[in-house]
């Protein structure tokens, strides 16, 4: 592999390394229509906690902190704590909730990683969750006259579809470019789904669904993503009308933007020393994260700033990276990011992305998206025998984030 001599140094193992021993996710289900449509957001989070405990191979009592990344949950501080207790997590385990838009799941992971690095804790759990069925994104509340009178501040309040059109128009991304990218996302996701690649990262969820006739509530098991549209081609996508005809160039559609989705993901982190003591298999080492701000009107290009920044932080170059997971908020921003960074398309979202699966929140990016990317990326990294994963996403109001993980699988 071409690249920096720093890679070998990053791969060296130290007892104080922050490592990942579990990365799992729920199925991703279409909001209002899919497998979690009748499941409350607190029920979704409670089930995620139950599955995390089940698959962690540890006693939940040794977890020293939990961080939940979410954006739309109502009263999220209450919801996270009550869900944890209902799932059987001991009262002595504290919990926190954060919101950094589409990166909230990833920031939950890095918050726990930073606590471990600082010596505050040895073991922590990060969770990303969003129920867009239960808590739909209704947009920002009204703003003050001062904010509305400030161009960039007012831009930060505008709909995400507007920012997608701005990226397409400003950077000459054509409708054909966007639909071609989106078609590949669906086709890659379909191929990976048929091959069973996601079975290792998805854990079956107990959900609730209401009988449309009687209204009776019944428990069901949901075990597969339900947003992947088999048989999607560029020609079928080209037939879809613009979702935002009032904003030129009016190229963003329901086919080349991320789906509105319900889902959750969980990542267990700890020191390497603790993982060795517990006899746990290490999936990956957490390296670092970078976060950057940019003009809100073109928020989608955030990864073009964050990815080079985090690679510089860890001393790597793009050739060192085996896989990139870039959240597909919109095809316009993904096409631009791949072009601008001159990335090998065969390394980017190789099993599809949020256009095919959905983006728990974007209307993540998960808020579950950041944690979902880690589960999906590490799963594929192991399958390919790769070593370096970069996850990245844009964020509403004009930000970008990117993180580096070193696969170990030992």
C-alpha cells in the first residue's frame, strides 16, 4: 500500500489505546411506513440498549458512562436515562445526551473516546438513535430579527434541500451526475444485502406494530433494512420529478437524496488494557476526529474540509485509507466530495449509503448515522482485510466531521 510511514506507527498497540469491541446497529426502516413506524422513540432506544447489553459480552455494570447522540427526540435527557433503566442498565451507570446534528452518533463515540483518553473512564457506550416516525423534523423555530437579518445566520435556518441545490448549482453537478451516484448506492446496497454482508452488523429488534383495522398493538421482530429499492437504475431515477422545483437548478429528488428513516446503532469502547483483561476481541482502534465549520448555504461539502483535516491530524494520506464512509445526505454533495478530494470511487460507500438505507434524521445523518457508519465500515473493512476506515458527514447549519479508525479484528 502506498502512503505515509506514519501508518505503521499508528498501528502499534499500547495499553492505553481506545479500542472498539462492539459495533452493532438496528435495521434501518422507512419512517411512517417501515418496521419501526409504530415504535415510540423511547422504545427504540430501550431496545438498542437491550441489544447492546446482549452483544457486548460484558456485565453492563462495568460501563462507566453512556453517551447518546440524537437530534429530534423530545425531552432527550429524560428519554435516554429512562430507556437505559428500562433496559436493565444499573442505576449507577450515568448517561448523557448530545446533539450535533447529523454527526451526533459519531460525536457520541468520540465523546466516550475522549473520556477514556483523559483517564476519566475505562469503559463507555456510545449510541446514536433517531425515530423520524415519532419525532419528525419540522424545521427550526422562528428566529429573531437580528438573526434573520444576518445572511449566514439566516442561511443556517433554511431547509436542507435548498443547500443541496446550492451545491449542485455552484459546483456544476448535473442531474445525471446525481442520479448516477444514487443508482450506484442502491445497486451496491442491493448486492451487499443479497450477499448477506449486513447480517453481521444488524441485530434483530423487537418492535411494535398497530393493526390497521383493530388498532391492537402486537410485537414483531424486525431483522432487515426495508428502504433498499431493488432494481433501481439511473434511468428509473431520471423519471422522478424535482422535490424542490422552487430552488434552481431543481435537481434534488426523492431518488437522489437520503431517505427519512428510523434506526439506532451502538458502539462499545474501552482501553486496550481493559479489553485484554476481559478477553474481548478488538475490532478497531479509534485514532482521531476533525470537525470544521463552513458556509451554511453549502453545508453538504463539509467532508471536503473535515477529511483532509483529520488525515493531517493522524499523519496519513488518502492513499492509506482502505474505505471511506461518507454520509449520503444528498447525491449532489457526495458527487462533489468525491471529485474535490479525488477519491477512488471504489473505496467510497462500497455497500451503498444513506440514499439507499436512509438517514435517521437527515433528515445520521443518523443521528444514528455516525455510529451506523462505524458498524458498516468496520464490517466491510474486516471482510476485505483492510486497515484504515474514514467516516465522514456534513451537518446542518454548515459543518463537517470526519474520523479515522484502524481495523484490527483480533
